[in-house]
């Protein structure tokens, strides 16, 4: 019956072992996807009109996106060292 109680929200609080800790992390923006104005321009990084991080959804200008892509390896390395 424990399954149905959990399913329908009965049975009180869950034990502390069932709870997952909330981890606050800063997105490293390592999964950027380019945006283009026309299909003909797709794939040409010089014609990107914007970038979107697929992890957090944040949008970046073409210049910001290129900067993030160039520094991606360094940012990941520094995060792993912490």
C-alpha cells in the first residue's frame, strides 16, 4: 500500500533518505546551438545571428557565443579543479 500512498500524496512526509539534495550549480554554457536568419546561412559560423545554451536556455549575441565557444575547454577545466 506504500506505493499508492506515495502516488496519491498520502502518508505524510517522506523520510530524509528519500529526498535528493538540491545542488546549486552555475551553467558552463557548453552546449551552445547557433541561430541563423536563413537556411542558406546554416552551418556558417560567421553568419550566426545568436546562440542559445541548450542546458539553461540562456541566449547570447554572436560575439558572446563565439567567446564562450573559444573558452569552453578552459571553463570546464577550471570547474573540475574546484
